[in-house]
C-alpha cells in the first residue's frame, strides 16, 4: 500500500513535481485528487482514473475505486491488481476542486 503526503513530492509552489522523476507519479495523484474532489462536490466526472500498475510488464486494465477515509484522506484501490494507496496533504492544492461550483461541467 502506498501512503503518500503529496506535498512531499511537489515543488515549492505546490503546482507540480518537485523533481523530474516524480512527474508521472504526481500527474496520476493529481488525477485521483481531481476525480475524488469533483465527485464529492457532485460534479460530473466521467470514468474513474485508470490503474497505472504494470503487473508482469503488462498494463493493468483496472479502473480505480476511490473514496474518502474517515480522517478525510483519499483512498484508492484497483479491483484488478489490488494496488492501493492513501493520499494525504491534498487540501487546498490546485487539484482540489472541492469548492468548485459550476453545474453541468465535465471534469477531466
């Protein structure tokens, strides 16, 4: 299980990865945060993010199940490969759209 405080992976402005090797991981976590906060705000979200794992060097075909924990962290799990994790430190970041209020918009 991944347990991630995303702020530790971000640049000083907290708008992107703190190092080039974190670019794809931060992008995936940003996608999870955006999806979770949009859905929690009753915005139209489309399909959940795809799993990024590559079991046996083949892309997993799963879509993540995402929800909030009791202590307001974001939990995800892939129903196919069982990859899972918790994201903390997401409040107030640019991907947190909890306060977004525009009806009938699709968030990607």
